[in-house]
């Protein structure tokens, strides 16, 4: 199986891929209503070769599941145009086997890319966090704790870079103003007007 063309499609940064409502505030992208494996949301559904898509950086990518009997456990890789899942069992994979692989991919990419963006926005805004880390949350993209440590869910890597930047600036603003007051929103707007 060889894919020769780029299958990435731009995703609307203010709309959930499963038909969620549009919002003028980027942070209102519902964490729970968006799914990483866009067609795996129904019970009993499997990811099948070339029939499924996964989200990364605001786009959806064709996902190829290949039978790889020589390996012991499933493996996920990403090329510039697609995700590849090598599975020792078959050319399909259950969501409960895929999701840990996908979260590991997002976590690695967040360490490589997102934490660099945090440092960039600290320099741009002059706001300083005491640290930044990747952490799994139940229902949010990010958080700023009382010690001004920023924490980001690995799935933030599903979102377009512009939305990731907005989330970073939003959380950096919480280092000064902890609550979502009018002053907080004005502060966010002063650093990121759009």
C-alpha cells in the first residue's frame, strides 16, 4: 500500500470536526466533543486501513493501518502526509489500542514544539510562568496553577498552531489575573487582539 499524494485537509480552527458549534472565542472549542480519531466515536468501531483519519495540528490525515506480524505490539508513526499504524494482529485496530499510541505521539510533539512556543510567547508578552509541562486532564486543554506553572493536555497538538498560541497566551495571562474577569479578557486582548 503506497499513498503518493498529500491527504491533509485544513480544519476550521473554530469548529469541532464532529459538527460542534462555531464560537468567536477560540477557547470554546469543546474538549469533550472533539475526538482524536474522528470516526472512532461509536462503540465497536475499528480504525481500518485508509478509511480513517486522525487529527494533528489543525488538520486531519489519512491513517493507514498495516499488518506487521513481525512486531509484538502496535506502533504509530507520522509522515508529512499520513499516520501509519503497524499492527501485529490485522489491518484494523481497536480504539482502546490506538488511543494510547496517539496520546504518546501528541505528548512527544508537545514536548518538541509546544514548550518552545511557550518560551516564545513569554518573550513576546513579557509574562513569565514558573514552568510548563504536559499533563493529562479530563476535560480541559490547559491550566495555570497557583504557582504559575502552565500545564497543557497532550491533545492540544490536535489544534491549529494559531489556536495553540492563543491557549498559551491565555494561560500566561493567568500568571497575572487568575480569574476570567473583564480585566483578564482585556489583558488577553492586549497581547493577542484577534
